[in-house]
């Protein structure tokens, strides 16, 4: 059997958390595999990026070093919009320990039903090594292998694939006035506490030194004020320090986003007036996921 796609990672728990999060937002997704390519060459012209000038300006030296080390990488991309067209998901993973692309075309796209993939991944134990394989003779199946050397055990799943429409989502790069960095556990706690008072939406307001989170419900209102601390909240300013940026967002989606909490220590929020909120998590050492949430009307 000729393997046109083969990847392997020991970070299987991160993949499980990622798929569980996506499953709460989407049902069917296209997963695009792409070959190794130089990082300084744009591979996917349909790939939408969000500018983060705070990182590029502060870490130019370290970023160029990382690019040299990370050249010639291949991996997978997921880019989908949910049914209500309120959430766009962009995920890129190119940090697999082993990755082989032997397909004759520049990319390979497969359609996956997330609930079925999640059922397979729920069979893993914490330290399992995970492999994904697509064979040339049977390209309508994704082979998922969960392997434990400790127990000398291997679980093999052959998941039926789907033919899904290849939707194009064109989003122009944009500069955000503020980039908010905070411990991912803190963001999870703020969303959980806001939901505990039955708020359906969270208002996020940011100045150059403070973040204000607020919500309303039938039982009353709640306001959180969070300032910068060492090892805690940090605000990177890409604009006039006197500018106030504010947006109102559905709490149920923010709560789903926090399923990614255990993927990394920090979460980044990119905020701009009258624009979608971008929430970015690192997916362990595999890559990143950006969750883009459309603003909603404030509670009256």
C-alpha cells in the first residue's frame, strides 16, 4: 500500500482537545494537507492572516531565527465557518514529529465528520502516539492509529471520508489597535463567572492599561476590571494610547473557545471597534488555532 499522507505525533491529547472544540462549533470540515515548503513563501493564497504588529515589532530577531529553523514544513489547515456564520475557525498545524506528503498534487483536501473523528480519539489514553494515514488505493478513508508502547497496544480506525464543498473565505489582513495577552486559565474563569450570572453576552472594553469585562441578565449585572501584572494580563498597543476599543460578543461561543484552555498557558485576544474578535491559542507545539467571533448587539 502506497501512503500518500502519513503523520505521527506524541501530542495526541492536544489533537483530541482541538477536535472536541471544533466539534462544538462545526459538524463537517475540510482538512487540507499540504507539502513541505519554505516558510518565506506563501503556500496557500486563500489563507487569511491577522496582523499582530505587537509581536512583529518586538520580536523581529527571534522571529527570523524561528523561521530559519522552521523552514521546509508541511502540515494541515482547517478553515471553516459555522452554520450561523458567526464564527470563523482557522487552524494550522505544522509541528508534527513526523510528516510525509507523497501526493502528486499541491494539496489534498478531505472531508471529515467531526463527531465520528472525536469518537475515535476518545478511545486514546493520555500517552498514546497518534498517526494519520491516507493510502493511495483507498483515498476515501482516513486511517487513525492510536499506539501505546507501554502496553504494546495498537488501535486502528478507518474513518469514512466525505465530499464537501470547498468554500473560499477571503478576509483582508487587518491591524488591531490592541492585543490582549492573559493566562488561558484566567480567560476561562472570566467566561465561566460571567455565565454563572446567566449573562448571554460579554462586553469587552480595552484601554492601554486596563481591560473591562461586563455582562447583564435578568438577575442583574456583573463587571470585571483587570489590570496589567507581571505574569498576568498584558496589553500591547498598536495605536494611540488614548483610544478605547470595545465590542459585545455572545458568551456561549466564548465559553466554547475556552475548551482550548489546556492547549497552552496563554491566550491572545485581538480587539478592534466594530470588528470581529480574534481569539488565538497555541495548539501545544503543533501550531495554532484562531477563533474569529462576529460582534453582536449590546444588551439593553
